[in-house]
C-alpha cells in the first residue's frame, strides 16, 4: 500500500507541469475572448464575463482590454512555472516541451496580435474615416506577428536542449517577451486613456494615449520581426538573478519592485519595450563598433 501510494503521488507531481502549461494556454484564450467583448463596448467585472449575458452592457470596471492584458501576464507566470515544476520533479520530457510551445503560440502569438488588432480598430478605425487599405494593413501586421511567433517557436523546438544550463540566452526575442511588450504597452495606453477621459481629465494624458495607439502597430511589427531575428537575448532570471551579486544589484531590484507597486503600468510598458528592442539596439551598436574600432 505504501509503495502504491508513493507511485500515485509521483504521477500526480508529474501532472503539475502540464497543468501549468494548460493554464498558460487557457489564459491566452481568455484574453482573446475578453478583448472581443471589450471591442463590442461591453465592460464587466472579470467573473461576469462567464456567468452573465455577454450581450448586456455593463458599467462596471475594469476595462476589457486591461483584463486581457493582465491575462497575458498571468500566462507568463504559468509559462515560468511549468518549466520550474518540470525541473523540480526531474521530469522534463519532449511532450512537455511541445505542449509548452503550443500554449505559447496561443498566449504570446495569437492573443497579443488579436488584442492589438481589436484595440486599434475600436480606437482608430471605427472612430475616423480611414481608407480600407489601412484596415487591411492593420490585419496584415497582426498576421505577420502571429506567423513570426509560430516560426520562432518551431525553431526553438528543433534546437531546444533539456537542462537549465542551455537556457541562459535565446536566439531571437522570446515569445513571452514579445507578447509581454505588447500587453504592457496596452496597459500603459489604457491607463493614460482613463486619466484623459475621467472627470477633470488630463489633456496631456489623452494625447499620449492617442499617440500610444498609433505606435502600437509599429511595436507589434517590430517585436514580431525580432522574434525571428538572429540576435541573442539574455534570460533575465537565469543570468542576472541567480548566484552571488553585489549590493548594487540588490538595491536595483528593490527599487524596481517598489516602482512596480506604485506605477506598474508604466514600469512594465517601458521596461518590456526596452527588453524587446534591446537586441536591435545591441546589433546597431555592434555594427558601429565594427565600422569604428576606436569606439570603446
């Protein structure tokens, strides 16, 4: 009985990584569903999306696009957990790797592109009389982003090696980084929009929110192309957060966490964008150094 109970316990532990991976995929699917409701000008509390009539207009907050963006970040948490759980249980398998990539293509490929498409359509295409070509271009950018995410994950699958020692850097922008950059930008834009339309709203915030919407397709296009680039991106946790570090690094992390508590929309929006375009900036700097060897 004791041996049988232990085998059942081990099987249940090995089951956890797959559950976390499926949680990642479900969050991506939920983000698309919520953003589609937001595009129909339906706002409800997160729990009411499932249990109430989706055709009824709700006046409660938060805005659906904000909920959808947060679901992308929850998917990122699940994506980080499944690998940790698999290594903790010493049960990393090819099945888990394939399932993880399938979940990532939903949460960080299809979902961010779909949310950005819906937001741009609601706040630009449906408000202003724009040529039909612009609407098609918006769709084409989203489709290109999704295609780049699928190619990025397929390339990762065929070159992936088990073991944390092989994951200190990535070839091309990781799909969670790309999806997180798009979602964080949407969070920042929606917060600026809320400040601009609230009672006694900030005019500067409203103009900044409009500017962020117009920049959004450029971010979607840029992050999509960076996913299939040959630029190396560091794994932030594995490279910079492990091992012995100085007090300066510890102080930086504490300040960053405090800023996340106070202004998490703006810290995430700017920070994720910096990480996403870090590879491109590094590539430019390397070319400049090759052209001008005297530059330190």
